C-alpha cells in the first residue's frame, strides 16, 4: 500500500514508461500517475532493483544518443537488456501492466522465489484513478467502464483508429 | 447578380448582426468557464464544480437559443473561435462601484485555473447593473445588450414602417435545433418561429444570466433568498436536526435558482446566502456579505495551469505540443460540427455530446501535464511567460488552450 | 425533478436512511428508537417488505393515493446521499473482480449472495461458502442485492415484455403451466410500468418482430402505443451484425420451419431521447429523470458501459428514482425504515389473516446486535425477492397449504459464446450500454421440444467470456517475447477490436424439485434462516444450448467469415454436459417462480390478484409470482405486476 507521501519520479522512469507503453511522456503525465506508479514500484520491488532497471534504461538511451523514447531503434535493446534479464525483465513487465490496466499483478512465482517476495506484492487495483487511466482502454479506442463516459450515442459511430485516441 | 427581390430592411440586417454578436459573446464565455472547471482536482470542491458546470451548461443553451433566433430571422450563424486573453466581444463591461477593490476583476478575460481571481472574472461577466438604455451607443452588460436586441425585434413589428411577421421570420424552420438535443442543465431549448417564441427565448437567456433589470436585480436576489429558505426550513423543522449533508442534498436536487452572479459570489466569499440577507446594504450602498452556512472552498485543490496557454509556445513535434495540437483539433472539430448544426443540419447535434466529453477528458489531461521549459520553442519568447514568478512556475501545468487549429 | 420531487425528498430524508443519519454526531441512538417505536405503535394501511422495484412502486402508488405506508428494507440506505452513491462507483473502480455486487459492501446482517462464492457441488456435499447453501446437483449461479433500491441497483436495464405464449405454455406447447391471467390483463400495467421505469424502444420494430414470429404484435402492443423514449442508438457492432444477418435474410431451420435470425433492438430502462409521440395518462410528454441529486447528470445515457453493476449518473433506472418521484406533499404518507430485516410473519389465531411483521433492526451491519419491532397494517405485501420472500414464508409457516412455497425456482441459464470478426473488421466494442440489441428466438413451435432463448449482443466484447481486455493485455505483456511500445498498442487494438460475444439467455421450465428450503443447521448472523437451494437445469433447457452454440458458430463462420473461439472450461461452477458435449453456464439473476400465482390453491401460492390463498390480507409480489419465466428479463413484468397489485390494494382499501 502506498503511503500518503509520494516522491517525484526521476525522468528515467517517465521515459522508460514511455518506451514500454508506446505512449508519449505527455500522454503518461496526463494520467497524473507517474509519481504514483514510481512509488508503487519502489514499495513492492525496492529501490535497489528499481535502480538497476533505470540504470539499464539510462545506458541504452545514452548509447543510442536519441532522446525520443518512442524511437524504434530502442526496441531490440529493450528486448535484450531489459526483458531478457531475469531480474529486471519481470519488473518492467509489471510496470507496463500497471500502466495498461491500473492493477498491480503479483510478480511471477519464479521471480519471487529467486529475489524474494514483499508483503505488498499482492494483486490489487493501485487506485481508483489508476483504474480510470488504464492505458489499455485508450489503446483499444474505448474507455474504462463507469468512467470517462463517451457521451450519448457515441457508441453508434465506428471506433477510432489506434492513434486517434 | 440580378435580383428582383426587394431590398432587405436595414433594421433586420442590424438585428441579425446583433444576434451574431450574441452568439460570439455566449461562445466567448464558455472556454474560460470550462478551463476553470477542469482545473479543479477531481473529487474536490463539489459545490464550486456544480456551480461552474451548471453555468457553463446554461451558456451552451444560450448559444443554441441564439442560433435558433438568428436562423429564425433569416440569418446565418457563424462560429468564430475566440482568442484569449481578450475583452468580452462587443460589450464593454461597466466598472462596478467596487472597482479596484479585491474581488473585482478588470482587463481582458483569460483562460485560468480555479482561483479567487477566476471567480472575480466570472462575477464581472455576470454582474447585474441597473438596466438602462445605453447612452453612449455601447453595451455595458450582457443583459443590456439583450434588451436592445429585444427592442430591435419588437420595433420591426410595429409602427409605421412595420414588417409583417412573415417578413421578419424568414428562416427555414428545418434549421431550428430541436429542444430534445439540450438536456442535463436548467432551462429548455425552444424552436423559434414567431415573435412569441423569440421573446420567450430572450427571456430564458436574460433570466438565467446575470439577472440585470434594475428592479429584477432585487427580484433575482429575493429568489435566491427564498431558495435558501427552503433549506433553512428543513433544518429547522426537523427536530432531530439534519446534518449538513442532508441540507446540501436538498439543495443540490433543486434547479439552481439564484442568478449566476450570486452563485459565484457565494464561492468567492465562502458562504451561502440565507433568508434575510440583502444584496446591497441600505446604509453604505455596498454589497452585503451572505450570512448563511459556510461553503467550504478548497482553493489549493486545483491543477496549477499556466494562464492562457498557447500551442505555439512548444516546439513542433514535442510531446506537449502534440497534446495541445490534439486538443485544439478536437475543439476545432467541435466548432465545425456546431457550425454545421447551425446552418442546416440540426440533426448533427446528436454528435455533440461525444465532442463535449472528449474536450473534457483531453482538457483534464492537459491540466496534469507539468509545463516543461525543455519543450519550449525558442522562436516564441512568450513561452517563458516572464511575468511568472519562478517559484510558482515550478508546479505549473500546461492547461488547455482552446485555439482554432490550423494544419501547418 | 422539480419542486415536487424536492419536497418529496425532504419528507423522505426524514426516515429513509434514518440509520445513515445516525452516523452523524448530532444524533443519539435513543432518538432513533423513539421514532421507530412510534411507527410500530400505529396500524398503517399497508406494510410493504422490501424496497426493490416492486416494493417501491407499490409504496409510491399507495402513498400518492393518500394511504399510510411503511416500507421496510433489510439493507442499508447508503445511496440516499450523493456522496455515498459516488462511493459505490469508487468501490467498483477499486474492485479487482468487477462482479455485479462489487460496488455494494457485503452486509452481515442482511447478506446478499455473491457469484464469487459459488462452487460445484461435489459428491453430494453442500456448498456452504456463499450466503445461500447449495445442495445441488448444481449451484444456483446468480446473485441479488439487499439495499434500498434492491437489485435494480445493479441490473442491466433490459425492460422487455413477456410474450403472450409465455403465459400459456401448457396450452400451446404442452410444457410448464399456464398463468391464471391472459396477456391482455397485463398489457395496461406494462404500459404503466414502462412509464414508471422510463423505457426506450421503437414500438414498430418490437411489434413487427413479434408479429413475424408469433402473430402477436397487436396483442402485445395494440395499435397506437408508444414507448416513452426513442430506441437507444444501436451500437456499431449491432449495425455490423444486422448488415450480415437482417440484410441477408439469414434464417435457422427448426423442425421443418424457418425462423429469421436477426438483430432487434432491446427495450431498455435507460434514458434516451424522449419520444415526441408519447403522452402519459395526463397528456404530458415524457421528461427523463436522471440523477435525483444532480440536475446536470443522467438525463441521457452517457455511455458509461457499466450498466451492471452501476450507472454512475443513474441514466439507467433504479428503484431509488421511483422513491424520489413521489408526488408533491405525499412524503409524509411513506415511512421508509432501512436496516429492518423481516424475520417472521405472525398470523391471527385462526390463521386467516396476518397480524404483524416482526423485524430485527440493526444499527451496524458488522455487529449482530438488533432490536425486534412488530409493524402492523391492514394489509401486508411481501416484495422481498423470489428467494427471500419464499424463505420468510417458510420461516413463518405461512401461505404454504399448497406446498408450493419455495418450489419452481427458475433463472435464465446464461450461455456465453465468443468469436472474432474477420481480420480488418472493427467491432467497436467496450463503448456504450452493455446491450443495445439482441438476436431473439423467443417463440415458435420448437418450444414443444426445447427452450426458447434470446442472445444479448454484448457490447463488452469478450469481457465476461474471458476477462477481456485485461486478459489480452496480460497475455501480450507476459508473452515470450513480450509485446511493448507501438507493437503492444497495435496488437491489443487489433485483437480486441475483432471481438464478438453473445450471451444466450435460455428459458427454464418450472420444476418443483428446484426449490428453496430452510434448515436449522444454516442460520445467518442475526438468527434468520439462510436459503438452502436445490437446483438443476433440465434437458429442455440443455437441448437449447446445443442449438444456440451451433447458431453462434454459423453466424461467426458462415455469415461473417470470422472465427468461433468458444471453448468451455469444465472446472467452473456452471459446468454441465449435453449428450456428451461440454458446456458451462452462468446465471442471469432472473429469479422467479417460488410463490407462483395460479387458478387453484392446490398448486399455487396466490390467486391471480397476488393474494395468498391462505391469508386474506397477505399479498406476495415479485418474480416469485411468475408461473413461468419465458425469455424476457423479468424486471418489467415484476413492475407491471406491482402496478396491478397497487390497483387491487387501492380498490380494497377504498378511496
């Protein structure tokens, strides 16, 4: 569970989140959840492992010499240096899942076995706002049920294309 | 082009021009209200949110009523996207007696966050002043302006040079927006096909608005007081004592009767009016304080948007610029949709709720995005907004700019 | 909503949520006792038990006519205040399992069943993990809700009429039983109910559909009837399906007859555009009612896509709206007491009449301390839901000369099917009301052989079937290699935008062995019985599942050129087999039959006026009154029966 206080997320967390989700940094900031998700990750995963994840990302960026996290050339490096890494790979997936669903899912059993479980590593909805801002709803050109209603009759129109939303 | 039809009466042309102005005035007020509304942190300031939202919705109703009026008299409404900050178009707001004192706004109307200053601007827009004919040919309040329009309309239909109703109401009735397209706020949309409808429409606008009208100022205020009395009674005649929640409950279920100005004043001073309160003190002639229950206002539960944002402050291609461009496209599409509705396709009104909801969702996103000097476009020194104290700027967010989007 | 409603509200808030108000510091517990005691000291015209749709309609109609009414509700009146209603919405946001009761906190003193606590009954051991006890062979797979407003708080909003043949199953198809009334006796009350609830539909579309399949269009709707509101706009998916079914005259062959398979709008208690052709009884046009406490919300459906379990703006009807719209000045006639659990109906010595309702009133839903009060009226109406009404009668040894109380329990087994439209097709799912149209097979000669059904065209794609879009996101992100970035966005979009899912609601026949009983082994926190349920789905319904399953496959593959991806899990609580084929069903919450009306005191609990055969002043109104279920969601029929019962009671009470 989150404490009342939250700490500002470092820029690396924001840009990594952008690269993972496929949404711009402004899209992510528009959810109001950057700091909350950073803190959620610290709470469950701890600062040491979170730090390793961010360091790896920062190294990829520096090497690539571009600042746009959505640049396609990051893709193979993220796959190799982050997702294929048994320590930080599952963490990156969980951060990505959190952005898409608003839920914290329990870390995979193998990861918990190898690196230790924490009490906060239980499946839960991070917050009501997190539910409302789940990026998957935007990715599928829809909206979360009981929030961000699209207005009378909007459902009769064809859905928007993937990047119109 | 050779035309055999007789010349259109110049008075009718003036009427149409003034109705077009009215459309511009109503439109102009909406983005500032929405901007302030969406800057309020979700789930906070429930009373202020309800008040600003209800006023914004009434202004939208007025826009539709004006479009119906203008269509009825054979005009062609044009949607013109306002640019902020700017003075209210076509109307020079008269400075009230308290001008210069705290709570009174002067100068151009900005897009800004929920704050005492924003509420002061809204009060200035909605301030009731004694009704009188404009002496200098200018209009000094929205009410005075509508009075003039009403008189122009009446004058057309009487006297020596009078026109027949058929000569005035030349519009195509198929262009009228059907009442059922407006819902969810106070008041009703009307189809306008004759002078009776037109009078009702103007009455609806003026009545809901700033409640000007000399004496009506008093009447307006009395209504506010009666309305509070309802709540008061309930608390009094329930011997177990009703907690504040319940009083608020009864209040929020009623159509808000007080004129806009008084609703804003309640927020401004953080108290409700109650029975026995007066608008103006007999002795000093100054505005009285409301003496009802406290109205909690959380001035800091707000996104700290920078005033009057512009897309061009940010470099093309930066995430913030793209977000603002998306917003402006959405707003511009909405204006185009309204334009089509007003000039012959009223059935397209069915699509407007989706547009309004989209504007809202996108505006709230912009409210949360921190302003980022790294994304400023050096071509526009305004970006840095030199007037802003650096300390304030630290938590500043981008905010919605409500600009007409022009593809590059 | 204007001044009238405001005044009604002011009176209502005096007693509704009495206990909610207690939470404030200004009120002491003894104050409440005095109030309730003073109500218990009087003999009222009518005591109504249960503030769901039936109870609310009866209470409002009688209070408007000047009668004094006590309305008892077992649950809390949480939603009486706007902030509290919003707290339900937040509960829903925060729930991992977004099931129908997820917004509404469990109440230990007035418990509701939960679909999360249901399991298969194995080796004859009863399942006791839910509020209900399930004795099998199958668990009863559904829920309901105890709170002010009842289960309408989480219902879908579908408001369709029964079909005339649903009321004459024995005569027409030699199965089930007949109702003691014909459709025409119900029709005016359907009209009344459609006004009370505010139903959106196109009467011509409905009439033509019924005419085509059963030649009953005029019988059901007459010539001139209009619904209060226009049909809700059909979804993008509805239109796509109609273009491939209706436009291509797709049909199904059953026992040598062809039945058209087409998309038809579903009448709904959700706010749409008012119908300009509609006039109510007093000649007034219809004005939709939205959120009673916020004039800016709910006059039209906003497309929140969460009809079940909660409409955030109350654009979907719930029974609170009925209570809030009492006539001007009538609030004083209606005393609503929440947190009052009816535990016994007491009878006069000769058993001919009821002389009181004993209630256990609690203050805190987590503390079983209660105080008993007895409420008295000239008449008593139990509108406490099919299962709870039956339980109360059994616990009171009342109205059961026929031994029919609790028997003939029915629901619509809900069979999900799912598939994908062809690649490149966008179905536009996850937007708007959860159902706007259906594919009906509601009547025909096949009903001599197997059950009729209607297929909801689910606007939530595979949500119920697989847990989409969460499951899609999980699978893509936890896949090897994982999807991320633009690739993830596009994959997710392309997967979800092809989803199509139907939910078949299958008719069930009355079976006396499907029943609610009580057993002293199983009591709740405050010493009331928990319902014990025996339930099965017979071959009549199971055969229809095979037809439904094949119909969906034909639609997906032959008509749309897409895929059928339906695959049933044989571990779920709703697992069953039909001729060796595996199926899995859910319930629909359409719970009926347990105190049915009839022509004779031998095989029914009430007469056609819903008065118990055994007790002259006791009426039972609700889904339990329905002798057969048919294919309609029962809410509108329950409301119509409530309107009819109100008239009966008014006649008996005299002007």
